[in-house]
């Protein structure tokens, strides 16, 4: 059973609310007392951005461990608890919602509103709230977090290249026939008649033989003719090669990004109430 001394210890020393597995759920925010019995009924665990969100946790079955209070519920169960404004009072309807969530038995009919306390003022019939409320400015409606800021993420295109086959080139050799003309000089012999007078040098040959007779002389003529022959000779080497050509190619794609929107900020003072 948590008593007034335990309350003072938790609130004055900045204790934490621990789950059933010992994990920290959040820091102790406020302790709510039952209006009729004065017994501690609820504790709020401060979570979320800057600890601005307070989740209500029943103190039934809870125990104090040093400066901390350990409740028989998990962090996830506390995170999913119904959101109730920690405005100093719990209505019967709000208590019913919380009891149903934590599966705690109890009937709220005939029970007065539960109020919060840090230091009990016995001269007042309606106890007001004090406690560990150190200048909080809001509450986290999306559940408890462990950081004091939001992370904005976006997708980015990562463009690279890969080697792929784009086509093929083939080289083949085939035979064609074409006419080739060329000019070559050729020589030949022709007959010509040469008359020479009888001289002492040829007189003997002139008188050799009968004085009058019939004779025939034959001369063989020679001439050159064009002779065509063919031979195969190598004239050049041909091969296929590749070269790398660099061009610019534009790529596009759809990316998603997060934007952060601030609502309710005094833009006349900060000038930053804009989307990012």
C-alpha cells in the first residue's frame, strides 16, 4: 500500500514509473488521490516529446522501489491507455474507460471525482494538484517516445549504371569478281626490204650461185604477247574493335518525403509556423 511518505518521495526525488518487466515507462508526473478515502489511486507517467504526454496508470498492485514506483502493467499497455486530460480531476466516465483498459474491477457509481495531489492540504475538501509538472508545453498524442524532437525522412534516388548487352556486330568475308584493265608494252618483228649496192665486200656473195635462177628466202618473225597470270597476295588486315562513348541520360522516378506541420504556434513571434 502506497502511503503519504511514498508520495512525497516519488514527487520530490523525480522518480520513474516502471513497468511489470522493470522497463522505464516514463517519469512520475502526478499522483491522484481518491476524494473519499484519500488513498493514492492513480499515477501519471510523463512520456512523449519533452515528457508532455501523461498516461494514467492505476496504483492497485503497485509498489515503491526506492524513488520509483513499479506498476503491474507493461509499457505497451500504458502507451495504449485512453487519453485523459490531467486537469486535476478524473470523472467517473474517464475512470471507467481507464479501468476497462487495464482490466481492473470496480464500480464508479457513487464514487466522487478523483483529484490529484503532491502535498495534501487537510484543510481543503477538494485537494488540488501539485507535483512534478515542470513547465510542460504540450502532450504527445501519438504515444510515448524517447526523444525530444521529430525525425523527418525522405526518399532519395540512388542512380547508378550496370553493364548490359545492347547489340552485336558481325564481320564476314565473301568473294566478288570484277574486271581489271591494264596496259602492258609488247614488241614484235616486222619485215622490211633493204637494198644494198654490190661492193667489194659483198661481191663474192653476189656471184655465188647460178647466174640466173629462181630462189625463195624465208624470215621468221617474232613478237611479244600479253600473258595473264594471277596470284593471291595479302593486302590488309581487318578486325572488329570497340570503343567506349559517354553520353548523358536523364532518369526520373517518384520519391516520398515527410513534411512536418506545426499547428497552434505563435507565428507572429517565431515566424516558423510553416511546413517543412
